[in-house]
C-alpha cells in the first residue's frame, strides 16, 4: 500500500500540463510593461497555433461537422433538456458583457447521465452570441449561488472568486460544460488572466507572415498580434490555463491565433523582484523550477519548440535585457516610454527565454586607454560582439570581464565551431542570485562572486558560454537528463579556461597539470555528494523507470521527476557524473580527437533534442561494432541485453543481437534466435548460415528445429536455400 502511494506521489515532480500532442504553439508575441510599484508585468501575449497533423487527420475522419452535437455528448446522454438548459440568450448589442446572469439546475431526475445535480452558470455577453460557462458539481452549489448573487459582469473574476470560496478545488470550475469541446491547455502558474480573444486572420496572411522570403513578415506579425477579436472561454487553474471555443470540438477548427490579456503576480516564482547592488529595484527571471510559467502562459515542455517576438515598455532610466537574435530595437513612445523590441527566429523551448529589467548600464571599455584590460588579437571574424551590463557600483570590476570574454568566445568557437547566435549580453545580477551563472539565448547572467579580480572564478564564465551549444542549441529531450548539458559544459569549462588563461599570461603550468588538479577537486565533491544524497537523485535518467511502465495517454499528466525537489537545486551529481564519463571517453581516444568528436556532435545535432536512449540506427551500428570484437564475456552481453532489451527493438537490431549470441555462444539467449527465425522469416536466411558455420551442434539443432517448425509456410526458394544449408541436399 505504501509503495503504491509512493509511486503516485508527485509532490516533488513538475507537471507538464500542455496538450502538445494535440496542438502546437509555434510562435509567441508578447507586449508587456512593468509596474515597479506593484511588482507586476502586465499586457498581452499572442499565440500562433497549429493542430497536430496526425490528430487533425483522424478528426476529419471521425467528424461530419466541426461543431459538437449535443446528442453525442456523454454529459447529455438520453437528455432532451440538456441543450435547452445549457444555452443562454445574448443581447443584440456588441460591447462589454452584460451584468445579467442566469443559471439552471440539471438534476438526475431529468434523465441526464449525471447522478449528481449540478449547476451551469452563464455569463450573458453581448457579442455575437458568445458566452463563457462554468460547470460546477453539486457539493458546493450553495457557494455558486453566493457567487451568482454578487456577480458584477466580469466573468474571469467570477471564476477566480468562486475558486477561492470553494477552497481552490478548481477542477470543478475548470472544464467546459460541453465535455468534448477542444481545449488548448497551457502551462502557467500565478498569473491573472483578464480575457482571451480569438484573433481572426485568414490562412494566406498567416502563411505570408512566416514566409522566410518575406522581408517585412515581422511587422506583419506585429500587426496581427495587436488585433483583438471575439471572446474565447477560459479558466485559470493551479498549473495551467485552459482555453476553448464554444461548439468547436476539434483542433483543426480551433482558432489559429489566440490573444491573452493578463498580468503576473508579485509572488510569482519565475520573476525575482529585488533591489540591485545600487539599491535600484529590478526584476529578472532567475531560473526557478517552474521555468517561465509565472511570467507568461506557454507550452512548457522540451519538445514544444517555438520562435518569439517581444515588446517591453519601460520608463527612462531602465534597460531591458532579453533573449533574442540581435540587439533590441529601441524607440520612444509619445508618452516618453522606452520601447524595446526583441525577436528570435531560432526555435527553442520557452523555458530558455529570459528577461531582466533594471537600471543597469552598459560598460564600455576603451582598450587603448585602459591599461588593466588585455587587448586580444583581432577576432572580429571568429566570434560575436558582446555587451556587459552591471549596476553602477560594480563598473570598476568590468575590466576583468572585458579581458576574459572575447578570448573565451574565441576559444569556444575554435573548439565547437561558429557561434549559433549573433550577440552575447552579459549581466551581473543582484547578489541574491543563488547560482554563479545562468545562460539563455544570447544572454548570460553572472553572480558578482565571479568577479574575483584575478580571473580565478572565470571558469564559471567558460561553463555558461558552453551552454550556448549544450543546453540551448542542443537540448535534452528529457529534462531529467541534465548530464547531457551540464556534464558537457563541466567537461569543456576547464579546457576553455586553461586556454584563455594561457593567452592572458596567467598559466605558467601546462593544461594537463591544471586539469588533473581540477579532476581531484571534482572527484572529492562527487564522492561527498554520492555519500550524502539519495539514490534516486543520483540517477542520470530518473524518468526512464516511469517511461517504461507508463506511456502518455489522452488523460494522463506527465511529470518531470524531482522537477520541484529543493534538494536537487544545489546538487552537482549530474554535472560530475557526466563530466567523468566524458573524461573516460577522452582517455580512450585522446584529447584532440575527442574534441573533434564533440565538434561533429554539435554540428550533427544542431537545433535538435537529444537523449541517452539510443535510436534504432545507433543500436545497429553499436552492435555491428561489437561484432568486430574477437572476445566478449557472457556477463557483458547479458548486461547489454538487460539495458537495451534488444528483442523488443526492430528486426534489424534483433538480427545483430542474434549474430552476437551465435558468435559468442551465449546459450542463455538461444531462445532469442529461434524467436527471430520464426517471426522474421524475411531476414532469417543469413542467420541459418551463421548457425551452421558456428561449429556448434546445439546451434545447428536450433536451426533445424526452427526450420522444421516453419518449413510448411516458407517460400519455395527460401525453403531450398535453408534446406541445403542444413542438410546439404
């Protein structure tokens, strides 16, 4: 019983609520303005959506109409009265929602399928027959009565207020009455939604907007994004926002462009509102476990890749530093506000975005006049421009970064290839930041602790710059596999830092000696953490066990295991286990050859998600390489089989596995050979030859027994060939 409860305990896991298998948000446009007094960001975000193609095709097969027919609803089964009590009248005049309201009780005595009475609350609106609905079950019906009695015409507030009175049991309020209406689900946390609109746009305009050959497409996207349209139904829940359109039951009929008017909350965990070192209030995304969910609603999953545009309006004296392809366009509004515009054409998960708003200023160095800044060789064609932002009181520490950064960018690009972005901004964040550094596309946050003055802490700068390749351009398909990013960056940080320090004239010893010293420090840290952390937190792929026993279903919620576990935030196990694995591989082939392998890896997987789980082709290649080995222990082969489950893979993989079993005579898996010969006759002829040539009577008997079992169903040519192999006739 306790084990069962433990297996379903997700209190430390991060839920992935967004229904990305149904619909994909491929572009985000946000327009926001901070209120430093209220500590909120307010404005809107426009989502450009497309249905999942496979689901879309199935919907067309299953539907005669895009609209939901009441007689097909499980809620309305055998109930002639359901449609009548569900629908509301709307006034003829368009405008703000009316202050009128109505509600109807649907009782089990009305021959409805529900065994409990329920309430349907209708907010009567005055535009084009649309109205929002909240479906609430009977146990708290008195609470709904109280809400309806005080209804002020603002439907979103009705939802929020009712939720508070019911004790945050929002699942009763969260779903539309028409249970089969298609719902867009977005991951979110601690945001207030005012309204959700459908932005009406024709398919041709959308196509032109995202045409790479259209030089003005970004302005076209802005024009569409600023529009407002008819209201859509929505509900805000603990971990998500749900959006639906009345009578639209299929994703291919769902609006292609959706606009959400909202504001953040001061206590939202994605944004940190704090005084900087100069006592000026600022706000920045600080890498919380919920990612950016309390900054903006989105599809927050590694596979939900998207592009984005943003406009942020601030008062004079403030700067906005944000992820984006190029330096922002900065203009001034009629009201005297500074308007920063950013964009990115590189598809990435929304968790990678960052924003920082504060009174930081850029540090500009005149290398000819500054004697304490090392002038690097001309590397303008080998790397990218960078900018450094700091609080005023820390500007005297900037020369260290100006000496280190250009050389570091040069060394990393020499190792891994050309930089994938066009710029690099570096921001020294407030002292409360609980990490030495954090990377996002084109933006790097650094702790003031890095500014030691002697470059001794700049190894962290090298680590974060490496994240541009490992973590941003190449990301893990499974967020629990942090070693695929952190391990690679931890491996490269010492190599890059040592090379930079040599160029700066600070390393008199060799790189080998420096790395060996760092190895000892890393090993001691890893040994201490292994001794003092639970086994579950040490796994390099903790989600694998759940993947094996539970596959995604239509109604299941997926989780990032230990995604909210506070113990995990300050652990280095994944960094260091990944590091020592790569260090071991380097020891096999040598440093220079291994760096060349990493460069090829970066080139091959550019813009892709990766996993430690092997693809079928990778497994085939792996097994073929093992076939070249003259001797392998049965124990090793058994371990490989337990790890990769070869007989559950495709026929190509099974064939190579059976060859290994035959070559090394692993009698424990002889049944695998027989299974393959029976079930994959199109590929089995060659294997019969291997069995005969192996020189083992037992293997030959397996071949003969398998042949005897299926000979009556074999094709004549195959029969003759195999019979000749086995019996020489």
